[in-house]
């Protein structure tokens, strides 16, 4: 099938140059980024494990979770020693956690192994190595055509930073009229989150010229000293937008347009990200997309809602470029709450990252199916215990197999540029099946994923704007046949498959297609009810994990004072709320259980059994 690959290669090269020369075009990235926490990765030099305080280091042996509050020994030399194995994963860009010198004391019982408690912005933390080892890492990566991205924590300092007691630096931190730190009481209030302390750490006043200039000079030092390829910028929403607009312009002027700036705006709602678009970041983390991916491939949300999420985002943020993810160090690992087919579902989510627009970011260990654990809502234990475990050594047989399957996905993305830089058009979608097209130059790829726990058979009619003359499988186990203008597919459970094809694909092909109301065999119809004694409720809607928390209408009826609503659901455990008359969001008073929501309220919980007595017809 690759008999036309030479023509495609030439065409792609010409097209890529044209796209990059266009002042109005913003091409997608062909890169794949890998994020690792230095301390939790590989120990290249045991002599630096204790740093300047022997109490800081306590190795985790699997039976002492308290040790995870301490340094574990990973360092820059360990990253350098691992570059060949990282390159073999198919990635070409490594984002390392902050290496800047941290406090030499613990903070409320936790040592700053993560790197986000800076105490000297111009030094490398002794636990991680030396300046020469940092420079050697960048140089070794460049020899392998790999990029190194530094994580820069510019929102706060360590609690015991020398500036705290320096009278000349008193105005470098946000404080009220009594000189006391601001406390964030409303996490939806932008002014509070920009001025208040994050995790109780002293909050820098970046709007002050002397602070802004200092942070720029720090950045300039690390760029010029090491030749790094970009910055991941931490806690962006906690810093004034005016600072970021000036900072990104100054950095690009210093380091050039190819120097990557990746902003972490940790909002789950897409509209909150809007103000950070077009202020100089090359990419913003797609945190709303993270929730959509988790709700869909982990929680069982329908693919119609998944598609609608991206359609609305493309309308509200048409120029944004996103770094996509299925998990990272600040959230639970993807496989948390998954039992049956956990790796298959995770591989499917990773398959979406590798075949969809955006810059995929892989959290260290995710490529192995490394386990994560639920956060204890009762004790409030940090996710540091649960989702930042040291990288396994040696790998188990299962992990080696899963790593191999991950590499097959990166090879697919790297082999077919259309998957990373091409146009994206839907072809078909129902509750569990999603088919889409990627096109770049003469290269055309069809991708189809099945999010059902059952094998599915479907027929997809080709639209008038396209035809297929020849088709060749390039990934997956699905079977496809072209018959009378229809694609007939047999799709194994929880899988992604892809094909390269020849044929017409008009530019007029619509980006989004109508939803097909077809349920896969693993769905059940679950009935919920709300007692409306005063007959005040004319409209009962439901939002939850299963529909990306969008207020939605389902089949409903009224019998006396009771309103009934029927929802198609797969086996699993779901959080949800009722919405009364389109306005009032409440927990279901008759729910089987409840959980806390992020706003101090509570959600309803519904568990759908894996072995139902009644199957939907």
C-alpha cells in the first residue's frame, strides 16, 4: 500500500514549508512530549540522594507510604542515562520537573522533591545534581534530536526563602494592608487566586516591575547557560495575565520563535481558558479535554457528548493550540477506578491522543500502565502518596508488553504526518463508536475507535464528498469492507483501528456529522426519579460523569408527583446531579450514595452492575 509513499513524502514536505511560511497558519506539532518527575525517575548518582539534609531521603519499598513524603533519589544523571530508552518510546521532547534549588527543610511534613518550593532561582538543587550535569543532559538530548523543556515555578517561593525576612523585598510578595498573606476563600474569584497563597506558599507579586524583571533575568540565565528548548510555566492562572503577556514577548524576543512556551492554566471549563489564548503561549494544557477524555474512556460517557465537547471548544477557542493528556502528576492516574479491561481502556485513550490534533503529553509510567490509586476523601491524603510512585525497576512482563503496545501507537503517529498535522473531519459517531478522517497533502487516514466493552458491527455510509478506491489497515485488529458506498466494520471491544486510503476527500466535507442514536450492546437503561410534590418542576435534566457534566435532556415521564428520567449507561460508578427547570443543580435526594463535589456541596452516586438482569433491546 505504501507504493505511493514517495509522492506523499515530497508533497508533504512542500505543504509543510508552505504552511510554516503562512503568517495566518498555526500548524499542529509533530512532537510527542514525555513528562517525568526527576526525583521519581532514575537514580544515576546515589551519592546525592540525601542532599544537604539526611532526613530528606527515605527510599520507598512498597510497604512504607510515609517515605513518599521524602526524596527518592532520582536525578539529572539518571535522566541522561535514560535518553536512549526514552527515544525508543517514540518521543522527542522531554519536560522535566523543576530542578531549581529547593528548601532544605520539610514543609508541613513533606519534602519538596517535586521542585515547586524554590529557594534559589539560580542554582540546581543538590538532590538532582549540578549545573554541569544539567548542561550535559541538554547536550546529550540534542545529539539525539530530542528537546528538553524546563519547568519554571514563578508563582511562589519556598516558605523559608531568604526574601521573606528581607525588608527590601517586602513588596515582592502579595499582602494585605496589615502585611499578612492573602488567603484564597473563593477559588472561582480570579483576583483572589492571583493574589492568594497557593498551598500556603509566599505568593510573588509579578505585577511589580522589579519582580517581573527578576523572573525574566532568571529565565534568560537558564536559556543562555544550558541551551534548553522551552519552558513549561507553572500555575499560570495564579499569575496576572499582564505579566504573562509581557513575559512571553520578552522570552520569544530573546530565544526566538522556536523556543516553546507551554502554559498550565488549570481550569476544567473551556471558557476560563479563553483569556490566556493569544498572549504568547505556544500551547496551553487541555485540562477541559483531560476531563472529557477521562469521562469518556474511563467513566463511560457517550461519544456523542465527547464530540460535542470538541465541537464547542473549536468554536469558542478557534486559534488555541493544546497540549493533550490523559493524566499527570497533579491528578489521579487514568486507570484509577478501572478494574475490568483497565489497560485496554487506557490504550484506547492513548490512541485518541496519538491520532487527534494537539501535542500529546505522556506522564512517566503511563506508557507502562503504571497503577494509580484513589485519593482518600476521608483522610484527605495527598495524591503524592498515590500517583507519584517511583518509576518501576525492573519492569514486569506485563509492563514490558504494555510499553511495546504504547510504542506501536507512537510509531503510528510518527509514520503518518496526517495524524499529527492534518485536518480533522468526523465520519461517524454513535454512543460508543467514533470514526474520523485525518488528511495532509495526499495522505489520508481513517481512524475508528470502539469504546464499548463488546464487539460491534456497524455500517458507515460514505458522504457524497468522498470516495475510497483503495484501503489498507495500518493499525489495530478491526475488519473493514467497502460495499456499495458503505464501510462495513467489525470492531473488537475497547480498541482503536486505523487505515490509510486512496480516493477523493473534498475540502467541503463537513467537520462535524450528525449523531447516530445507536446503543452498543453493553448499555443498559437506568431509571431515576425525583419527587415533585408541589408540581414546580417542568423540566428535569441530568448532568454527570456520563455526559461531561452537561445539563442534558433524556427520555422522561411523570406519574403523579414523581418525575422519571431514563438514561443509557454502561456498567460503572457515576457521579451526577439533577438540574431543575434548567437552573437549580441539586444532588438526587433518592440516590444510593453521595460524594463531595469541588465546591463544598455533594454529588449523587449511581453504580451500574456489570451483570444486569435486564438488557436493553
